[in-house]
């Protein structure tokens, strides 16, 4: 069984979850987020794209309802002993199988929390589930119950986060090595991912973002792969990933002759990141971090080029993205705590001049401040 954490670690996680359930008067919790299942039991799969739920009741019973392909997946990767299978067939409704389990656990008429905020919980699945549970029990949205525990990383988790950061650093070395006029974005991307996998890492929860020329102003992956021009710009956002734990980075690399506007934008990004570092400390709020980011850019005339968020929490994440709760945007009341891991990205997209400048790093919040996990220089590297 490929468990990545100690028995004691899993026991602590279960105890914390049961304590929260008791405080909320929940008799059971239905987990649909793959991140919750992985955190609580070690269960590692992409089978959540189909109807799948992990049931935890107040007595501590843990039951997984899934499809046949994930039976051995759960046996090999988790500490779940009770695995139930719903059968694929025309007009099958797995909520009927779920209802049988809830009856076994005597949950009729009880209060059940559900993780609705989940990529595994499609709109159709939610409609079926709600119809099945209508008049059967009291239902409550508890999408963040486990997430609020996951956001504080344990000592065992931090080991994996730091390993992911090391892999991210190595990926940047590869980017610098292969980025030059005449190079293919595809080659750069392949070498960055290669070094992560060869280092024992995993696929990231979302695609690396890579774009040059006009595509350097995009904040999402898209399928075009360019050959770099003699004078160009390359934006790359990637993450080192280890045991699904992510440590992300972001850079824009000018190729050939650097535009003076690029240099000024980079200086502003460094200043904004430095100011955000000073705010990313225990006791401050996520909103305060964003506000200093916004003020720094706005004071230098970059209001229209900046984003409306400047980062988010990172951890063990699954496709389709590595962004976790909470996000750094104005007014977010989340109070920063030791053990938080945040990716902070300073993004400037100048559409008028078609220039991009990005600088992003991952930080671990400590008792007295924070630690930048990436060890690479923040200088503007022109290749």
C-alpha cells in the first residue's frame, strides 16, 4: 500500500475532521473533492471524473463508493477498508447505491454535509443527489470543512512541498538553458516537464502555461507552439509537483534586445513581490496582501495591466487546476497562519505595447514571517 504519510498523521487528520463535524452538528460528511479524499485517506486517482464519494460518519466509519476501475486503486493507495462499487449500466443512478449505504449507517433524518464545490460533482450529479436526498435527511453545503484543515500544512506535508520547490527550480534551469532565438516552445516545455518527472515528481494539476510573442500575454495554456524570434518574449508559469504537492513559479524572459519598458515592468514586479512578502505574515489577511500588490502597481501607472488577484494557496491538488483556497484578492478576510503555502504572482499584461512581465514565487508562512521556497534569482534574465 503506497501511503505517503504516517499512520499517526492520518489519525490526526481524521480526528480534526470529526471534531469539526461535531461542532457543526453533522452526522456525516460526503466528500466529492479528490483533494479531501487524498488528504484523509491517501486515496490517489483521477476516477473522480465519474460519480464517486467518500462517506465519513460521526462514529468514524469510512466508506468509499466508486466504480470498478478504482477498486484496486483504492486498495493500493489508501487506508480505506470498506470499498463499494456501483455498476455501469444504461440509466444507472449511483445515488441509489449511496442511499443504501446511508441507510446502513442509520442516517435517515440526520444532518449530512456535502462537498458541492468539487470538480467531481457535476451539475447533473448534484441534481440527482439532491433529488435522492430530498425528504430523506437534512443537507448542508460543507465544501470547505476539510479544505480549512488542508490549508495548514503539517511537518510531513512541508517536506513534500519543499521537494516540489526544488523540482520547480530545476525546471527553471532547463527553461534558461533551452530558451533562445530559433528555439521551439515545445522543446522548452518538454525539458521542463522532463526534469520534474526524472526527479521523482508528478504531472501538475494543470498545464504549464507557455507563450511567446503575442501569446506571452496569456494567463492560460493554449495549443499553439511558436518558434522564438530574434527579438521576443517568453512567459512561463509552471510548478514542481511531488506527491501531488505543488510549488509554482512564473517568469517572463525577453529574447534578444530587451525593451526598456520590459525592464521597468520587471522592476515594478520585483517591488510588488517584495511588498507582498512583507504582508504575507501571520495575523494579516489575504486581502491585505492583494491590496499592497495593487497599490504598488497602481502607483506606477500599471492599473490596467495588473490582475484582480495576486495569488492563491497551494497544496496537494488534482486536475483540472492547482489553485487552492483561499485566493489573494481585495477584501478576503482569511487570516494568514503559520503552515500556509501561497503562490504569489505579479502579473503585468500591457496590451497597448503587447508586452508581458510576470514574476511568481511560492512561500511557506512561518511563525515569524515567511520563507521563499524557490531559490532562483529574481533578476531579469535576457537570453
